[in-house]
C-alpha cells in the first residue's frame, strides 16, 4: 500500500504512516519506530512485516526519526484509528508511558521492543538483557587485552547517554573491565544514538587521545562512527574496537582486523516476536511479560555467517 501523510496533533511535521502486508480480513497493527535509517531498526521492521504477512494481518509502520514527540503523536493517531495493537521502539522510555497508558485504556494492547519501558500496562517487553550482554563483551575485552596487549590498555567509550539500555551496556562492560584492572579509561563521549553526532564524538575522542589503544561503542551509530573515525585519522593499525550491532561498515572493519568483537542482537527476531505476540493477544491468548532474545559475539572466526544480511 502507498504511504499516507497525516498531520499529527502534537506535531507540526507531516509524517508517513506506511501500511504493508495488508489483508482486509485480518487485524491492523502499528509499529512506531525509533528511526528507519539504522539497520538495527529496519531489521526489526522487516521481522514484523514478515510476521504480519504470514498471519494475514496489516502492519502500519511509522518512522519517528528520533523524535519522542513524534512517537507520542503517532500513538494519538493510531488510538483514533482504533488499531488492534501497537508495537513501540521507544526514543524516551519514561516519556512514552502516558501514551502507552492511553492506548491500554482504549483497549489497545502495547508491545515494547528494544528500549525497556518502566512497569506499566504494556503486555510484554521484547529485548536483549543489555546489562548481562555488556558484561559478556566486557569479559571478551578483558580476555583479549590479557592475551594480546600485555594485560593493560587505554580505553575510551562512545555511548548514547540518552539511552537507558545503552547505559546498561556501558555499566555491565565497565563493571567487568574495572574489576579486572586491565584498562585505564579516558572516559565516555556521547553520540546520542544519532549517526552524525556519534561520528563527531568518536572523532573528538580520538583527536583528544592520540595514543588511545582500545575503544568500546554501545550501539550501531556509535560503532559505525568509531570505525569511520579510526579510518579517517589513519588509526586502524593502532587501535582495537569493540562494540554492539553489526553493519556493512563493521564487517569491513572486522575483515581489516581493527574491530575485534561485536555484540550482535537479532532485531529481525525481535520484530517477528512482537507481531506474533499481538496476534496471540488479538486471539484472546496471553504472552509472557518479558521475552528475552539471545546475543552472539561476532569475531573474524564467525563473521561469515552474518555477511549475507548486510550486502
């Protein structure tokens, strides 16, 4: 179906509400996305679209383009349209809760994906255990430094301080690394989960620390920015990167040898499970309050299994 432009009540910006996988006889669900520019989020959308198509249901996809206000407005629109369920990939986990409650009061079930919402009426939370996975990549980092860098390295991080889940990734990583005593940290810079800002933050971090040996990035924009900064400054032979979320740029960096390990989530599966949960709820069933999706640490040894996803 063609995209429809609608004026949202709380915003002066026209936004696109895109319907895909439609079936007149099925239910109508809505996916309110964080953005549709980062492959992690577009993979969530693809998984949701596939599940909706398989169920014979209609999926409306809204791109908030990093705007919490736009997400609130999209909730208002979909509540007015009386959709059968809403999936939210939230920009602001706390700020979105009034909209979640409004949908619930209107009898519309809400499923949260990725960003972990506070306790509320949402039917389920589909996500990775970011804190535990942060510890996992921290253990990987410690092992690498001990085996390949003489047991000590300088460390910088590119995070997204506006993201609760990325802060958890940083916390888990830091706890393990600090306890091991293998790194001297130069601090965390804030990429805000936006590509241009993450690139600028990574460049500033490298410029301010010309002898930096290792860098940890807590999300796809941060990692892509770190890869680009290392390449632009000619540092690929002097620094080792660790981070989250594969991309074409990350795979190329693994091949070049300066990106060592990446926590890879399964966003396609997250989107698929979100729609499947709404289908179950629409049929009168129940779902678990939390659905955790496992992660894999991708290295040069197993990266070939992921290449096809990023061509």
